[in-house]
C-alpha cells in the first residue's frame, strides 16, 4: 500500500454498497491530508446515519472522533453488532455499558 493511500473496509450492508459500486475490497483510496472518519464517509457517499462506529488502525472510535491519515486502515461498522461483541470490539466501553444497566 502506498503511504498516501488509506485502506477502507465496510461490514454488513455497507460492504454490499462497495460491491454494488464495483469497488475493490479493501478499497484503496488516495488521501492527501488528515480528515475525520465522517468526512471520509461523505467523500465515499456512504450513509452517515447507517454507520455506528469506525475502526481506525484497529481501534474503535465514533465518526467524529476518528481521525484518518494517509497510510491508515479504516473500517466502517453499521448498527446491529450483537451486545457482547460491541464491548469486546470497543464499540461500547465498559463504563458506558454499566451506565445503561443501572
């Protein structure tokens, strides 16, 4: 992978969008400067309301917190990931989960 590219993946029906658009998987995209994950999703015309989280280099983040830089690996995750996996993957932090059960 070129150091000015990002490697983009998506899961579930978001991956189906990649297939419908004839994109490679993973998609390699030229990126000259840092942007937010939300900006990257907009650039790809992905539905922001159908993305719950993003992984940037293996770390789960919100769309606004996730910063994408040239050379990064990115994966968009839609809503619907089962509860235990959400915690394991870091989509929901343990303290947030405890708040919801109190």
